[in-house]
C-alpha cells in the first residue's frame, strides 16, 4: 500500500518574490541593519621606523608616508593621539639589511 516517497516540491519563483525595503526607508533603520560599517576608529596608522636620530625619508612607493627615527616617531605618535586616533602599527626597518641566504 505504501508508494515510494517521490514527492516533488515546487517552489514558485525566487524567495521572496518581492524585496521588502521598508527597513531601509529611514536612516536609523538603515544603520541598524547595516552589515558593514567602516569608521575612523577602524583605521590603523602605519609608521615606519628606522635607526638613527632626528632623520626621516619618504617612502617612494607611498606618497605622504615617511620612515622616521624613534625620536621623531614619538612626536608623530603624540600628534596622532591628539587627533583622537588610537591605532598605530609600527613597522621596523629591515629594508636596508641584506637577505641572508641558506647555504
């Protein structure tokens, strides 16, 4: 008496058939359901440090970015903190050293 379970389900079109955009009507609702939000607080300021004193040089591949010595880096970090920025990444200067090759 039992037939094989060959049940086919028919879905009419894509689900949902209509895109409900009511949540996007007002600015508050859009911010509430936003999936990605990028703010200034998410940014990290890169600083490149090098050996020496009171010296800086421009990074040729990054206009407006400089390599600087620790004494200048401290002043730069203080200026960044006064702007309300909290994220700084210090990149050490290994670019001038020769690569060590395995023998």
